C-alpha cells in the first residue's frame, strides 16, 4: 500500500454539505485550466488525497484542500474522504497558510499576502504591523537607522519563518514582494488573476509612478499600457517603449515645471501690492495669452 492508499484508508468519508469554508482563505484565485484538469481527474478517479478538516460543532471546517473541495462540488460528489484533526483557530490558519505556500502554482501576490499573514501569527501581531517591521529591519541592515529590531526575538522569528518556507530570505521578500502591495488597483487585479507576471507588474508601476521619470498623467494611459502588456505579452523593453511614447519631451516637461514653479512664486509674492509690477505682469500675461491663442487648434 503506497502513501496515498494508506492516507485514504485512514480517512473518513464525510458528507460534502457538512463541510464549511473558514472565514479566512489563503487562496482567492484558481487557474481555470488547472481546475478543469482537476475536475476531469476527479470524475475519472475520484479524490485520491483526503481533505483536511477540523470539527466545529456539528460540522467540519476545511483546513486544506480547497481545490479538491470545489472540484467535488462541481462534479456532484455527495461525500469526500477527509482526515479529521483537532486544531485551534490559530493552528488551523497556520496549517492552511503553510500548506498553501508549499504549492508551486501559487500566485506571487497571494504568496506575499500569505507570508505576511503567517508572520503576523508567528509574531503575535496584526497583519498591518508586519510590513513596517520588515521595512525597519531593512533600513537597519542598510545602516539608515539605529539598530533596535535586528537581533531581537521579532527579527529571529522573521528569519526563521523565511528559512522554514525555503522560498526566499527576508531581505529578498522585502525588496521584491512587498512592493507588490503598493501597485495601482488595476495592476493588482491583473496580477492576482494571473494575467501578468509580477516582474512586469512591478515594472509598469515603477515606470508610471517612479520619481526618476515624468508621471503618465491619467489612469486611462496606465490601463492602455496594462491591457497591451497582457493582450500582446509585451516584454519589459516593449513596455518601456510604450511608456516613453506617452511622455512629453524632456524639454516640454522642463518648461511645464518652470511654469508651475513661477505660478507658485507669483501667488506668494507681493507683486499684487505694487502698481508698476502689476502693469508689467498684465503685459506678460497678455503675451502668454496671445501665444496660447496662436497654438490653439483652429
């Protein structure tokens, strides 16, 4: 008897309608092609790996095996093999997160969110407190701030969790994964649905919002580039070319900046209190208006 047969033999058949989903689920997106393949497999061979559940009153809460659970519903099964294990709320959530993180097809965004949830549980803090802690550790490592996190229990816990998962070290997680959480909403949604690679999603966001180049002015421009990147599988270089095409020439950008700065200075100055300067300002504004009228479309 192999491991799968042994696992099935130790499992108990449970009515599918007695299983309930947990309030917090690590996975939000499932690849449609992979799910279809699983449907066909379960239709043909049944469920070969038991679900993992825990007792909650007269029902069972799913801990691991959401894809199999969904597939069982789709093909019309009335009962499924499941291993029943006693677990606390915290143990169940941690098990689900770790099991989820061991999947090779996990979406990078969901992987990031799962790691943050797992760190929060291990650190005993709220999810929202983990990212600031990680950025603080990163700044300490770079010598930007005085060390008061590195070397303490929190830092040790972070390092241990990343080591146990075997995905990447915490520094790499901070540099390459935390920025995903700051992506524009439409880019985040495309990434979550698996329609664009996370490296390209980061590139689009950095090109649109980075301080090193002029910002693309409208959300419609961002949507246009994102759609093109998805529909035509654009490379990073092709994405850069599209962004460049939407940006004003460098000289125009400098003139625009000069105009904006001048306007701010005029508003703050006391030119309005000096009649002579007011007349000169009127003359300059008249010239500017005439220039704009000449360049306006007929």
